[in-house]
């Protein structure tokens, strides 16, 4: 059995197989196209319906975590309120 198989659901294993074969470099054919499609999908799925407000955050690492999460979820508006 293929160790990359998820049973009835299959995942895109092209990059994983390329990396195992030692061909995971940036020069891999089609890699730039896959990155572009992922970035384009993320940009198209952003939302301005959600507003994230950060107030009284005591740790600078928490600011970074909130901003990374907001970016990953496509939130376009983040307000930092200085108490």
C-alpha cells in the first residue's frame, strides 16, 4: 500500500514525492505555478467583513500570533488599541 494514501480521500503528494526524490528545489518544474495558484486563492478569499481588535496584549509574541492567524484566515482589518 502507498504510505501517502489517505484511503478514500487522496491528497496532492507531488511536492512530498519531489522532496523525497531530492527534487524539491525552487527550480522544480511547476513549483512556481503551484505557489502562484495558492497565493492567488488566498488573496481572492480574503474578507473585509471581520474586524480583529487587539487591546491590552501584554506579550509581543501574542501580537505576532494574532496577526499570523488573521492573515491565514484572510482577515484584512486588524486594529491595535493602545490602552
